[in-house]
């Protein structure tokens, strides 16, 4: 079964898979916020998000498989299975997206558990 993601979210995962930080950052609004709970790190704005993508691509190589999508309190919650060169791989993560004007305005990434 194929999961149909809203276009900005599908673009985010495509750009992440292609390791294209410029296009990935372009899926966000200029004032967007990313909060990676696992790293306890908040990133604000497209330029900072662009740098964050570059840092991520340089340190961790991953493959992300979308497992499910649900809407919850105005957010799109995407459950994923992430495999890569990190201890405990694979692991389940939730990506919580808030969209505005066809772009991602807020993203919260949260570790769920190892698989």
C-alpha cells in the first residue's frame, strides 16, 4: 500500500533521500522551525535549516521508509522506519509537520523506539 503524503511533506522526504540540502530547506517557510527532540536541538529559519541538513548528511547516512500518516490537532504525523549507520538501526521516528502556504512551517522529529 502506498501512502499519499501532502506535497510539501513528500518533497521533504524526497530531498532528504536525494541528499539535496538546498531543495530540502526550500520545502520550509522562511521563518520555519525544526525541533529534533533526539538531539534536543531547535533550528529556526531556512538558512539555519539548510546548514542543519548539511550537518545531518555529513554525519548520518539514512534510509527513511514511511509507515503511516495521520492528522492530529492540525499536524500531519508521519511514522517512519529509519535505517542507517547509527547505533540501534533501524528505529521508528515520528515526524510532526505543520504546513502553511504550501510549505512546512514547523517540524518536530521524535524517536519512538528501536525495531
